[in-house]
């Protein structure tokens, strides 16, 4: 095999890409992982991970137990007026920053023998039917070839445009903003506080810190001119959020911000690329399940490549397992998303949780998976 030819190339080194490359490399596959940024780095993410991944992470020695990681077993919800209700979580989760988690998995990937190229972007990935090989064009002008490609390049990448994926045509009004703060906030709780046009999550992460991450609206940002002013005028209308913003110590120099967050359906296999994590479908953040899905789908993509005896079989194994595990969850998440951010609806949802915690727990169950 030529130096420029790999058995497997994984595009994107978030959770899906790191997990799939580690598992494949540990089974003796020659894997190249290409990530456009340099570790460690912050990402917009609520950083609450469902416990459904715990068994897997521990079994594969991927759990970062050198950190003090908060265990989260309680859910707090407030409507746009700040009226709140709490219920216990059945499965619960943990809180850990992506800055720490992704860097830890990156170290694990290198230790497993994965060849990792950082600060390099994949510009194009073309499958040639005749040779049954992919040719990838990279930002350093090199071309690399591979037998299999896992697309783990997140919710939106320039590569989606190059590949002409249908979802990229749809514009989205959502923006995401994240801070790390020191706050007076219970370490066993994940909170979802509504405001007009969006919602804000809060949960503890390592080192006594708290993650504050919200999904807002681009038009509100335009109207108020800056993130800070939008927060004062919109988020602070919820008195709980006003108190958090006024009384906490903000730790990042500036917030992490992303736009064009799109929840449109995608396909798990496109142009013979096994799409994993958000590249296959982004679940709405209010479900707090995207990281678990990224980790699980990374494992599924690796399993499919290891089990399938031909390309057709690999693609079929992956599509089947991905659809069985995630299609319904994504559908429920999309419909829930439409209910949030509207004032009347958040008040109704609060009443529903207060009067029928069983119903709320059913919704949580339907947007989460089982340990694997
Ligand atoms: C506001 C918000 C809050 C959220 N909160 C939570 C939460 O609390 N809990 C939860 O479980 N989930 C949450 N999520 C979802 C979660 O963040 C994602 O589901 C998860 O990060 C997906 O991981 P991934 O590996 O698929 O993608 P990512 O983590 O996005 O990684 C993709 C990687 O690909 C790289 N890349 C992109 N294009 C290229 C290219 N062309 N070449 C090379 N590299 C490339 C990127 O730099 C990136 O590092 C939230 C999402 C949002 C938007």
C-alpha cells in the first residue's frame, strides 16, 4: 500500500471520529484521522452526557477517571417567566467539558496507533466506482486515498457543500452560545431554562465549573446588535437566567458562538461515506443526547467496517443499525424542538412536568438510548 493510501480515513475528530478511529486502530486497521483544528479546543456544546455511554467508555478504557466528574440525576425546567419544576432523571448523566474529553480521546487515539493530522481540512471526497477507492483532497494540497471513509465532520461543514448534501440548502434561524462559569448551582442537576425564542442549559462539569449553553435565534441577535445586549433583553426576562448571568463568574475570554444549526434529516450513508455523529443527523440540544449518539454511532461505524465482508455489506450493516438506534429519537427531538421557545408552550410544558412527571420521563426516555 502506498504512503498516500490508507485503509480507512476518518474525517473530523469530534467524539464520533475519535471513537471510531480508536476502535478500528485497536483492531489492527490502518487509520488516518483528519481534524481541521488543533487540540485542545472549546466547542459549543452543553457538555451533559447521557449515562448510556458510561459502560462503553469504561469497558474500552476511554472514561477519563482522572477528572472529578459530576454525576447528574436531577432535571430542572423553567418556563419563560422563570417558574420552575424539578424531577429525578431515570438514567441521568455526567458533565465534562469537550475541551477535556476530546483532548483525552485524542491522546487515546494516538496511543492506539491512529495517524492523526490536525489543522488540515478535507476539501473533497470522491468515490471512484472503477477502483472502489476514495480520493480525498486536503487543504495542504495533498491527495490521499482510502478504501473506507467515515464522515464525522459534525453538523455543518464546507464538505457538506462540496458533497452537495440536500440539507445544506435549508437555512436555519438557530445560533448556539456557550460559556464556562463559576456559579451557585447544584452539581447533580441539569437545568433547561426557557426564554422567548430559545432555551438555556446549565450543568456542572469538571473542576467545580458549570457549563452555560443556549440555543437562541439569529433574528434576535440582529435586532439587539450584540450577544451581550441580546442576553440582557431576551434571556434576562427569565428571572432565573438573570440571576445566573448577574451573579456568576464568567471564565472564557469570550463566548463560543456558532450559527446555522440545522436539524434537517440526513442519511447515514451518502456517496459511500459512513456518516457518523452529527454528520448523520443532529438531535436538538434540548434532548441532551447528541454526544451519546456521536459516541454510539462512531462505534457502529467501526463495527460495520470490521464485520462487513464487502462494501455493500458494510453499508447495509451500518444503515440498519443506525436507523434502528437513532431515526426515531431524531424524529421525536425535531417535533419537541418546535414546541420550545414559545412563551405559552413553555408554561404549558412546565405545568405538564409538574402535574405528570411520568409523561415528562416518557419524553426523556424517547429521546435517549439504552446503555450499549
Ligand atoms: C447549542 C448546543 C448544545 C448542545 N448540548 C449538548 C449536550 O448538553 N449534550 C449532548 O449530548 N449533546 C449536546 N449537543 C450536541 C453535541 O454537541 C453534538 O451532537 C456532538 O458534538 C456531535 O459530535 P460529532 O463528533 O458528530 O461532531 P463534532 O463534535 O462537531 O466534531 C466534528 C469535527 O469535525 C471537524 N471538521 C469539520 N469539517 C471538517 C473537514 N472538512 N475536515 C476536517 N475536519 C473537519 C470539526 O473541526 C470538528 O472537530 C449540543 C449541540 C448544540 C448545538
